[in-house]
C-alpha cells in the first residue's frame, strides 16, 4: 500500500469514527419498528424477531468491516440440512435471542447485532452490537431460509419479520386453517387487502419453533407467499423494505381484527369476488385467481 493509499485509509477510518452507528438509518429503522410492534402488542416480552439485509457500502460508512468482534454459531439447526451458501458474506442487522422489543429503542447496542454470514457457513461474524454477550435470535436460521426463498422469487427482498399480531392469532382458533378460505375471508374484510397481499396468506400447522424443520417448512411456503401464518403462534412476513413488510402484516392484522369484531354477527354486506377482481385489475396486481370462489 502506497503513502497516498494509507492517507486515504486513515481518512476513511477517521470519518467512520466520527459517525455514530446508532444514528445510522438502518439502526433507527430497526429501533422504530421494534417500538411500534411492541406498542401494537405484536411482540410481547421477547416474542418476535426481525432480520434486515443491509447494503455493505452503507454499513462500511459506520463500521470497519475487517473488525470481527466474535463469531456466533447458528442456533437450533442441523448443519447437514441447512446450506447458507447464497447468503455467505451478506450482512444483516438482527434482533437478539431473549431480547425484549420494548428495550430496543433505548438500548440498541445490547438488543441488536450487525452480523455477517461466515465463509465457513457455520455461524455469523459479529460486527457490532450484542454488547452484553448476546447472540442472534434463535429463529435466525428460519429467517435465513426465508431470505433465500424470497430472494429466489424477488432479488430485492431484504426483510423478514416474525411477530404475534393479536387478532390474526385469535382468528386461528375460530376460522378454518385453509389457505384459500382464510385468504378469501381476509380479502373480504378490507378493500385494500387483495391489493396489498394478492398472493394470499400461507399457513403452517402448529410446529416446534426454533428448529430447522419449521424453517424449511416456512421457506417452502415463502416461495408462494410473502406472509405465512404459524398456527396458534404468529406470522412470518417478508418484503423489500421495513415499511413494506410492516405494512403487509399490519393489513392482514387489520382485516383479522374486522373479522373478529363481526364473525359472531349476521353479515349483511360483503366485498364480492367480482369487486375484488376489479380492484386487482385496477392496481395491476397479480392475484391468486384460484383463491376466489
């Protein structure tokens, strides 16, 4: 490295040192979304988790990417059944295991981590965060499988979000857990629904969380759906941005709330299938025609 290169490198390091990582847009997005999800009752205690794939150049403005704090092994996963090759070298900001969403905004350095998928594919390299010795959410292998599944469908996908929205969860107990029937019911609840999630809602039966089995099953569903219900547990949502993913879950939850408020009363009015078709065609969305009656 020549003298001028060393000067430029020193300049970049000084610039990074002057930048507060907690003020980075991607950290603020995580903090704000965690706070909103807790406020809405979607993520009680340490329930729920988020992973957000970051742009390497943007992260490099705040962190020295050559400085690895420690390596964290992947939790709750059978390595033989889990190939992370498409994500090697990718950087994520992710919530921590056992961390409470209500604490993220006031203490991001302990409750969040910025990690890079290691070259050996057995763990992740911690670049920032988890300052109290914490580690990635136990659901991170499930997130990674879902990221890979969604990236195969949409190269711009960046976010996977898991939470326990109250009315969607309540609906699991009183509505048939059939993808067509559940999706159709939700589409009937709000005019915007078929436009926001035209691909419908996928459903998995109750399964043990934190395992590669549920991760594989969720990723398989995410080849067709951007939102998947874990029966009697919660939902997984995916999208290009935090806003898109949050809005997707928010819309499903609003529809579920309207359903729960009206399901025990005679229905006088409803959105008809022909009206849904008009909506989908007006907004130019590709909808599941087989989910209409």
